[in-house]
């Protein structure tokens, strides 16, 4: 470890990822305090999902450092980072399609708990997320929104300290979005959460601090109202001006 | 009914139900009753189907459940046979050689697994390397015809192989050796036990993770499991099962030869597994039976190009029955009897 001791539960320093000359993440300094519910916004291709993949070890950084809970995890494999207490729901449903919803949850729960604990945890998640109606069906046969719920349930079943959710409300109806927002606020009482979202209503409902990504860099980081009324941010979203 | 069908299509980590157990009971009774109606020659033919089905099981377990296509199961198959042959001929006793015929290939697979699984070799290179390893062993064994290639008192004999491999003795009474019908019973018991054992393994925590790797390895890693550890263990286990198959093959034929490691043998295993259906464990057993009987039937019909016919069979199955025979039939029956309900509803 080099430099000052890490701040917050998650910190990245000058984090970079280059794909064939494209700087998907380009020098991101990011600090997340324990207990926060942070939203990441930005246009498509801004580097949000790549940032999540770097933090969870799904891809390795080209340069820079990542710290989780005081440990440098820049070169860790994804299972090692998961064991430290990081859970992620990827942008596209990333589940076990050939297994039932219950089996999906069980696989998640059995890693973190003993047999009785895992069983309890699975039942609790099913009840909390109201998955009872389709818990015995193969996940590959479920609607997009239901698969998202199953994936969120899998992340919850492990009880991680930090949860990263990449577009959790995508493909959900209005009612489900409200439910998801309520669920995230409830989860946030015990867990630190980072959410990538495009739906501004959803963001307003849950967020306190919002970080805006643009072209692999952090463009703004402030309270939600401040960010959303920032003309530069609005321009980036609407694509009217080039931001250096 | 659905559980039975799920075991014939794509078994998950759920415990098999009463219907599956009934199927096992009926199949066991039938298999053990057959010696009453079959003659010794027929028993001999059926024994080798069971023995080779163990080899097919070792491949489908790895390919169907962990997603690793190991062309080199024949390396462990041949190694098992040679270890048993050499040890039994040297020591006179056969119990320890029988166990070594399983353990040595298992250890060899574990050693290879350390390099290949932990070396993060991609799946395609894994397949190629396992094929190369079995071909190297084939070549090496062929080159042992000189007098200097002796282990203890046993000459390896190069491409002529080692004849006169001792029959298996009863462990508690070494003066009694197994005759053709006894070998049949042992092969039948082993195929049932290994099949049931591997199927039940899927219901354990370890097995459920293997199923998870088959479905989505990235998600398994993101849940905190080290997929490499599970792949390594599965590879070693499949090496042990292939070794058991090779050992039984040596006992069945009283003979081992470098062909056990050969390309022809390696390709045949793939045909058995593809025809039967790699997503199930019962499929490869059925596939082995069908192809073995087809091969000998073609032989009796005077068809010269048996290999060519087998190639056509493989192409037809790959094009028309992508899932293989058993999963295709399983899906068909499930659709006829179970409407649109799927395996997950069985619980």
C-alpha cells in the first residue's frame, strides 16, 4: 500500500482501465463512506459499469488502486473481493438460468451461512422480496424484472457490507420501481450501497450524494438537487456540449 | 413425474425424488437379473459396456457439469489399466493394485489440474492439452517394446501391450478369482454405484456449486466461491472414475495396450457422450450401450467402414439432437405428460 491510509469503506485512487486505446475509466478518485447510499449517473459509455467491474475484480485495472475496508484489492480475484463483503448486481441479469429461483438464492446463501442459517436466509429473502409466486420456476423462464429481483435477492442473501447495483430498476414497471426504491432505503440502514441508474425520479427518491461520470472521469459529485440542476450535467446528459 | 424428467434432461442440485429412486431400483433389479437369461458371451459384451460407460460418465460429469471438455479422459483410463496390470503382475495380489488403478490416475489428474486449472488455461486449451497428454502417453507406451522397459518383473511390451493381466481376486480370500459372470456383477454394481454417487454428489454443497459453474461461472465467483478449487476437485474426481474404468477394462479383457490411450479411444468417448447427452449422467451410459452394440452389429454385417458410420452417427446427432438422445426424449415425454411445467416446479 502506498500513500495515505485509505478513507471510507471504498476508495479508488487514479483508477484507470484502457480497452484497446479507449479510456473507459480514466483516473477516477472515488471515496465512499460506510453507510452511504450513493448514486452514479452519466450517459451510456461514461464508465459506470466498467467502474463496478473493476471494483468487484471482474476486470483488472490498467492502473491505479482500489481499497475496500482498508485492504488494497486492486489485483484481487472477484471471489476474494466478494469474500471481503462486496456484492454486485450486474447490468444484465447475471443469474443461474437453468436453476429455480430458490436454488439461485440457496447458492448465494450457502456460501455465507451454515445449512440452517442458509435456509432461514433464503426464506427471509423470499418473503422480503415477495418472490413466493415464482420461487420454484426456472429463472431462465422468468420475466426480465423478476430475474432482476432474483439477482438482488442473491446479493442480499450473502449479507455483504457493500452492495453495488447496476441499473436495478431497468425493465421494471412504475410500481416495482417504487418498491425497489423503498427496499434500497431499507437495506441502507445496515448496508452501504452504490447504485448506477438512469431514472431521475428513482434517483431523487433514494439518493443523497450523486456522482456524475462522463467519459471515464468524475464530472461532479454533490447533493442530488445540486447535481441535477447543474447546467453542465444537464448538457452532458442531453449531449449538447462537449465537456473537456 | 417432473423430477424423473429433470434427471433425464438437465439435473439440478435438487434431491432426486421417489420416482428416480424407483427407476434406479428397477434398473438395478433388471441388470442383476439378466445373467439368468443371457449366456456368458452376452454377459461379456454387456460387462464391457458398463466398464466403458464409467469412462463416458467421467467425461460427462466434467463436461456436462463443470463445462470442461477433457479429451484426455483416456489418459487416466489407460493409466488405470496399466497401473493395475503392472502392480497385480508384480505383487500377485490384486486388491491394492485395484485401488492404485483408481488412485494413481486421480493423483495424476490432480497434478495436471494444478497446472491447468490454477494456471488459468482457457477451456479450449484445456481440451487441446488433455488430448496432447493422452497422445503423448500413447506414443510413450508404444515405444516401450525394448527389453529395458521393465517395471519389476513386467515387460511393458510396446504396442503389443501386456497380456495375461491377472483376474481380480476376492480381497478376503485371494485364492478365489472373479470369473466372467462375477466381473459382470462387479461392473454392473460399479456403474450403478458411480452413477448414483455422482448424481447424489450434485445435491451436496459441493455439487450445487458445480451446477452453478455450469450455469454461470462469473456469478459463482461473484458470490465468493473460488471456481478453480471446484474445477480442480471435479477434474481429479473424474480422473479417478476414468482410472476405475481402465482398471476394470484390464480385468475384463486380461489385457492392456497403448490403444487405451489412443486417439480412436478418445474420440469414441466423445461420441458416446454426445449421442447420449452430456447434460445428464444417464445419457452417456445409454450412449455407450447404443454405440458399442451398433459397432459390433456393423461388424457382424460385414460393414468395413465402421468408423465412417460412427462419424455419420455423430454428425446426425450434433445436427438433429443437439442435446443428445436422453435429454431429447426426456423433454418430449415431459411435454407429453407434464404440459408446460418445468423441473423447478418439482420441489
